[in-house]
C-alpha cells in the first residue's frame, strides 16, 4: 500500500472527524459521546474494540502472522474553557473546549486505525498486532493509570508504545523529539501548621502559626536553591495559604498547599523528605507542630532512546532533517503517557500544528487554540511508519 497516497485520500474524512469532535467536546470522565463515536468508527471498519476506564476505548488490529504488539495512545477529553473564535467548527458546548488538541490526537489515531486495518486485511498484511488506546481523563485524574490497571497493556502484551501531542509553537510539518527525560512527575503538597491561639495583645501567650508559616515558606525555597543541583530541574510552588480567624487573634492553624515537580524518582523522593524535615523541624522550633501530606500525581515521562531512534529515522525520511528538531530542556509540565511507558518501551513526541502565516499560533490551554489540519496527515503517516518499524524490531 502507498501510505502517503492513502492518507491523502482519507484527509477530508479526517478533517470532518476532527471538526465533529471539536464541536462536541466533553470534560474528563464525561466523554460518552466521544466514546460512542470512536466505537462507531472502529465497528464500521471491522476493528475489535471494548470499553476501558469507563469512558475510554481499546481497539485491537491483528495481523495475519504473529509478532510484536505496538500500542498507540490518544487522549480524548476536553477542558473547561469557553472558546473564542469565529470558525464554523467552534465548540457547541458552552464552557467546554478542545483547547489541548485532544480532538486532533483522537482523529490521528482513528486515521491510523483505518489505514492499518486495511493493511492488516491485505494480502501482504502485517506481522503482529496494533493496540489503539483511546484514553479518557488526561486533564484530571489520569486515565492512563486506570487503563493500565484494567489491563489495556495485556492480552496481547504491548511491547512498544507511542504517543504524540500537537503543539502550535511548532509549524505544521515539523516534529519535536527528545531523548530521555521529557516531562516531570507531579505531586500535590498539603502542609498543616498548628500553634496555640491567644489574644493579639498578648502574643507571648500563644504560638503563632502565621509566623511559623513565614519561616516554613522561606525555608522551603532553599531545597531548590541549596539542596539540589542547579543542573537538575525541580519546582516547589506554593499556591495557596489560609489561616487565622480574626485580626486580633493569634492564629492557631495555617494550611498551605502547592505542587512538587521533578524529573526522576530519586530527586522526587529526596525533595519530599526535605519538605517533611523542614516543616516538622521549623514548626517544632516555634513550639508548634507541622504535618505534610503528599498526593501523588503523574509519574515522570522518560522516553526510551531505542524508540526515539525509530521515530527520528522515520521523521527525517518523511519530513526531511530540517523539519525534525530536538527539545533542549525537559518540561516541568505533566503527561500521564508515562503510565503506559512504564509498562512498555515508549516514546512521546510533539507534532507541529502551528501556521504563522494563517495566524495559528495560540498555545494549548488557551481559548483561541486551533490547529493547522495538515498536521493530521503528518501524524497519521509518521505513526504508521513508526508502528511498521517497531513491528520489524528483532
């Protein structure tokens, strides 16, 4: 099969699919229409599929001969953003928008599914299997983890997994790759500082939790500046603080919440321990008590070099070396594709969807985000080539 020709032939259909999803966005854990549309397409094309993680879908394309199994992931949920724009395919759901490009990711995976099913049914067929991972709730609770727990990477076992994300700061027709560390882990921090209340006129009779909080906040900044190498990116951001009941009463409790982001588990665990030590010991020095609770978020996303090599080779051949760029520094943003790549060798890359000449430059998570739909063709073509290359891996 001439893959380039076939992708060109189905491009109008892909645009229709993407615009339909864009007009009908659904929030995390509410992706029921999106799920039904995905299953309708897979059923129409004769692709085995089943529901996973309540609102997700897993599809399976089997080759005529045994071999490896390659997983491809697309997230499907939207964001609580009110879209601003005048194009014909603006969101019809007020306050909900595909502002992170998941409509494009879903469409690309459906395009891959359509073409690869045709290949699997042809005389030449393929050796092995392709697993289609339509993942819900990327923007909130981490649907990838739920899908993995429900067995999406088993029966058959996924050997390699691929994912992508559209980015408008990159021109359509270009991809951005990175070896190794790509995205950070995320943990929520909750700090509770307890003192003793007293009248504001007699502060010596109490233990001031606000004073305690001031020292804790200042000291926590030294973890990044003095305890961890400046060559190792870590973020400790405190976003909210609350405490006290009245202007002339010494506060007996202060609560502080924030986020911790790191690029590997060793640094992540070390930073957690330092936060606990500083909070506990600082509070104790003031005569109070300090308690820290962490809520674990996404794992750090670390690409497998072997799989990145495959993507690089295919991208340079299809797009030209000048259209394959490498990301210099990892992002401290989160990406729950890491749950898939913790189970199988994986690579995640960025697909250019911008077009400066047409004014398509808005970043993800903004109310004017859009894509140059030519990126759909690039995504489908490249991922198919990646799958075929990985199926041939010894």
